[in-house]
C-alpha cells in the first residue's frame, strides 16, 4: 500500500468523482467510493476513447500530486521561516505573500490558512484576507460572506 495522507487521498478521490469516474456512497465517516455501473457495463476491451480518457486521468492525478507536493513544500517553508525572528512588517508581508501562494495552489478556507500560520481564523480573516480580497489579490468563492463552504482563491495562481 502507498503511504498517503488522508487529506491527499480525499482530494484525489474527489477529483475522480468530479470527472464521473467514481461515485460517492454515504457521507462523512462512512463514506466510500465505487465505480459507476455505466463504466462497468461498457465493453470489456478498451477502446481508443477509454485509453485516451485513462491518459487524461493519469495526467490529472499527476497534476494533483504535484500541487499537493508544492503545497506541502510551501507549508514546510512557512513553518521553517516562522521559527526565525522577523520584524512585524516583514512578517506581515511574508504572510500576505504565502496566503496568495497557497490560494494559487488550491482553494483554501480561512481555517486552513489559520492553521498554516498558527493563528486564529478571526485574526487571519480580519488582518489579511479581507484586505487581500479588497485589493483583488484573492477572491472569495462563497455565495455570501457568511457561506461556510466558500474558499479563497488567488486571482493570479502561482506556479
């Protein structure tokens, strides 16, 4: 078995579900994934379309894995840099840059960002996220300001 963090596994499974290659059964702790019957009932010999689709899925999985690697690398750099002493303005600039970078890798909730910087969610929203949204550096994907499912995304994703 390949060692993989549960968050990474969930991201990969969600991506496959969104592409119609898996179907999610149940929610929360009892959730599991199955291949839809429509895919199982297709002919047993792979067609050119199936092979092409398989390559696309492999390509998407590699891209997701690379994004997760970049995100983990970024988080390690944040933790390492936070151990160093910084002036207040340097620290503020550093946090802003890395919020934009993390939001460019994948949509982030305020709680995820707060954990990355070891701050409270209220602090990160009040002192950083609201300003970055006003400046147009990131945007909120929720329907309203109080939407719990919304995420922050960079308007110009970093690579």
